[in-house]
């Protein structure tokens, strides 16, 4: 099953490049991938420990390298997110005037790279699949983007390449830090070595810092965040949906899958630094988001800001906070994908996303206005949406961590400051909604059309996903809890 989930997008991309009808084939491939992930979630047994659906194929016995796939609750949630957003991104794709086959193939390769990384239990392929997704990212922005698309394409490529290089150094050092007779790329073997104290505390400190910088650059951790807003503002809507909603979660997934379980002493050592940086994401980037005058740039900075909440859950590292971080990875992926998809449709119809040029669009685009409003409510963490459930868990988990700081907990300080980020995000989100869909509508928008019936299907899918998880968080928490049960209380000194 995992083989099908991993290779369905890649094979579909090759079929399109060799002459298959682009849009129909892409939709069928994305739908098949989504159906397979739903089946995997149904068949997954949360009562069993460890990874399930494991499949392996030897690649280099001398290096102990193998193509190894497996899934637990965390990876299954991320696979479902990637497949669902891929389906909706393909559905949101408007008519492509140039190189249609290459466009759809690039979307599928981007999603396929993320899916392969989430399903890999071998560090080599975990890294290689992510690198596969960087090439289509460059093509999607550079060829089909808008604004300063060439500059944005090169900027995102350079930033992510440098982050990937630092990450590679960290992974190599991790491999070399293990005793020679126990060296392996198999994450399960590395976890066993780490559990038995096979990686020294000094080595953990060095490796964790490299992984934090490498993964952090890919996630847009402050101050390595400046590539993200321009890239998302310049990218076509479907590409922004996939990158912001799915591929950016690779770094967070890597911290949860590799850094925390293998390097707990390194996590403790650098926790204070991580708290300072994540507050930069929440407070500084949040204030920058308030100053934006365009919807695409606002959504780009907003996406960077919300990564700070997930980092807070990772830094807290107790069971409730880690569950909240993983849930927010899913919730943010759904809400930001919907927002970028709707922003792309608004830009296609109006030719602009400048707030001052818009206004009153709710009169001619009522369904789009309703959908954007619901996506906005989800993004700011309104109750009944998945983001709310996730953020509540993160805040409660972070507040409970006991690191004494002059009589008041350092994590409590961070939690209080992070709560102000919720206020900031509420202000800029509702102000954007008012500027676009309410007020006086310029006469030139009188003939705008609302979202077609076919486009309403992916909107309903994404809204339903965030509402189901928001109203019934146990739908995913029941399979996430066993994953993090052994990683509690890492910050305690």
C-alpha cells in the first residue's frame, strides 16, 4: 500500500509527460493517492507499537542502505494531508496556457517528493525524496509565477539548497556518531542505538544544532524566513497550496521524526535558543504581517508566523504539546492551502491582490466570500476548527513545562507572548477579509463570476477536513498519541 501511495504521483507525472491527458490524468492519480491514504488510515492499528505497512528492498548491503518504507500515526497523518492537498491543488488549477503537461507533472513531482519523505524509514531516501521536490518548486515559480517570479524562484532555491546542505551535514554527522558496528540509515535501528545511549551528549549538541538550522531554513524559522513570503506571493496558487501546505511540513516532520527521538540531550541543550527564535516567528513576523498591503504577501508572512506555534509545541516536547504540534501541522496545511487556492482564484479573476484595489467582492462572489471567511476563522484558531484544537493543546502543553526562570516559567513567558500572536493574526486576517469582500465594490468588478460548481468541491473537502478534526480531535489524536508517548518531558533540566 505504501509503495502505491509513494509512486502513484510519480508514475502519474511520467504518464503526463509521455502524452497522457494532463488534467484528467493528474486528477485520477491524485484521487487514487488520496483513496489509498484513507484506506491506510482505516487499516492502521493504533494499538500496535512501531511502524506498520513496512516494506524494504536492499540497495547497497555494504552501506546497509535499503529502500525502506513504513508508517505510524504521524506519517499517516502527513501522507493524508499531502494527498488531500495535492488533489485539491490539481482541482484548483486553472487552464494553463503554456507547457500544461510540465505544470501538472511538476505539481505531482512536488507532492511525490513530500509523500516519499513522509513514508521513508531510511535516512538517505528521507533526504533524497525532499530534494526531488525542490526542482519542480523552482520550475513552478519561475515559469508560471507572477511578479518578480525569476528572483523569487532563485531566492527560494538558494535558501532551500543551503538549508538542505546544512541538513545533509547534520545527517552525515549523525551517521558517523554511531559506533561503526551499529551504523545504519534505518531510523528504527538508530532509535534503538539512541535509546541505549549510543550517541554521546556532546555529539548530540552539535548534530541537533545542524539539524535545527537545516530543518529550520526549510520551515522558515526566524531569521531564515525571508524566502517564504516572496516565494508564495510569486507562485501560482496550486504551487503555493502544495508548498506552504505540505512541503514546508517536511522540516517539522524531520524534527519530530529524527531530531527529538534521536537527540534528546541536544534538544534540551538548545531549547532556550529555539524558544527565542520561535518568538521571532510569532511576534516579529506577526507585526510584519500587519503591515502588508497585498493578500498574497500577507498569506506568505502569515504562514511563516504560524510555524512559531508548531515550534513551541516541539520545544515543549511533552505529550500534549507534541500532539498539538502534529495536529497543527495538519490543520495549518489544510487552512493555508484553502486560503492560497482562493487567493489564486481572486487574482485570476481580478488581476490584483492589492487590498486597496478590491472591496465588496462578497456581493458578486458570495460562495468565495463564505469559503474565505471559514478559512480565515480556521487560520486564526476559532473554536470548532482544527487549528483551535491544536493551538489549545500547544498552549496548555507549553505552560506546563517546568523550567525555572526567576520564579516564573520560561515556557510560560513564551506561551503568554505567543497568545498575543493570536490577537495579531486575528487583526490582520479579519482586516484582509473586510478589505476584499466587504465595503464598497468598484464598478469594474460588477461582472466577476463566483467559484464554479466544480471548484466548490475541493473547497468543501478542505473545510470538511478542518471541521471534522476541530469538532472531533480524537479522530487523529488516537493514532498520534502512541507516537509521542516516549518523548515526553524533553525540556526538563
